[in-house]
């Protein structure tokens, strides 16, 4: 039976922390240790943790940072000192389903080559009332994408955006020194996103469709689960200033370029993954560099269509950016 660690990061979490702690203690498969890194709370969080420590049969190790380091770095430090074979990431304001640990441990046992797994979540508001959505619905991780992931294309999916919710993530301890420290490549690519992207290059991250936590949305959370941005309509594309469009495309080009240079500098990056990032960078560099003369844009855009760049990197209704690139 594997040893189970829970990595919990806290910061002024007194409002919801007791309920989260209770949900951890009520698991159908008991954990072996709870490791807490507090990021300088000024409320009763530490007192709540100390009281909890005295009531449970498993080890509770509490560390308080001398200075605030932020959510991502705090999780990284917390995970590094966990001693279990499997490490569960835990936010202070959610609620775990009673069978969460049991379900994911069983998954790891069934798939020994998988090093990380995440789950769906029920979205709840600050009062604990379900919003009517799951996290997969909110980020539009729909069935066709799930099937694409299972077919070995998780890296392609994660290159386009963030799918893995850190609060639902569990990893094998054996990879923590492989994925940390989190490299500073793109500001938005924090610890959980990096773990997912890194492992997806070798298809070592999987998901379960079942919602195993209740994910709380509230105003004071440090890192939230954002819905997908509202789709840009054809009318929007024609009406908006060209500069507004270019800012977004240039950001995608620079992010892909930064990721390519980092991965190329590493000795263990699969060639296939490196080529995909290079292709993505070239695609957005092409789009960002289109001529002001609309007639001169037609051939490079058509070439992007014929080579599959738009369909691969812009996804969904990929013909919208095609039309936008010519008309805007």
C-alpha cells in the first residue's frame, strides 16, 4: 500500500479551512501525512491547523514561511518535503469527496506508467452552493478533447491553454525532482501547468472524468479557475482595431518562442514535442507579421490553411481567424 501525502498551502484561509481539513480527515482511504506550508497568514489559520493536528491519527507537519512567496512557489516548497509515494495537491478552500484519495490511488495502481492524474470538479460558490457546472465544463475540456487526450495528444491540447486544475492533481513522488524547480518561461505557466505540460510530452499525465472535489469560487482566492474567454465573433474581428488583434497574436508567438528555447536547452526534450512548439511559434510569427495590404496576406494565410497550422493551433472554429487575418 503506497504512502500518501497531502500538500496543503494556506494563506489567510480561516473561513473555509476547517471544512477542507474535515474532508481530508474523512477519506475512505486514510492518508499518512499532511504537510502544510503557510505563506504568512495573519488570521487564525495556524491555530485551526494546530487544533486539527491534535485530533487526527496521521502526521501533520506545519511550516510557516518567513516571508510571503506566493501560491505557486509555496506549493513547490511544500511538495518537495512531502515523504509519501503519492502526493495530493490541496487548496485551502475546496472540499474533497470522501473517495477522492481511494479513487486516484487505485488509478495509479492500475496504470503504473502514469505519473500524474487530475480529476473533474463540481464548481461551488463562496457559500458552498453548486453553480451547476463542473470544472471540465467551465474550461471547455469537452468529450472530443478528452478523447484526443486519451489518443496521446495531451501535449497538443496543453500547448493551446491550461486544462489541469492543480487542486485536483496528484503525482508520484518520484517525479518531484524532475519537474521542480518550476522554470520561469512564461508568467502564466506556474507549478501545476508546468507539471502537466512537462509530463504530457511523454504521455505520463491522465485524468478521471469523475468530479472528486468541490471547487470553490470566491473573491479572495489567490489563483482561480477561469472560464474560457468569450469567443471572438466574425463581426468583432472586422470591427476591432488591428493593434488589439496583434497584441494577442504576438503574445502567443513570444510565449511559444520562449518555450521552444527553454525546451531546446534541455537534454531530455522529445524531438516530436520540440517540433510541435517550433511549428506553433512559426505559425503565430507568420500571423503577427502579415502585411498591412490585404491582398499580400492571402497567400501566407492560405498556406497556413493548407499546412494545417490554423486547424492545429487555433482549433475550434479555426476558419474565423483565417477570415480575420485576411480582413482585419
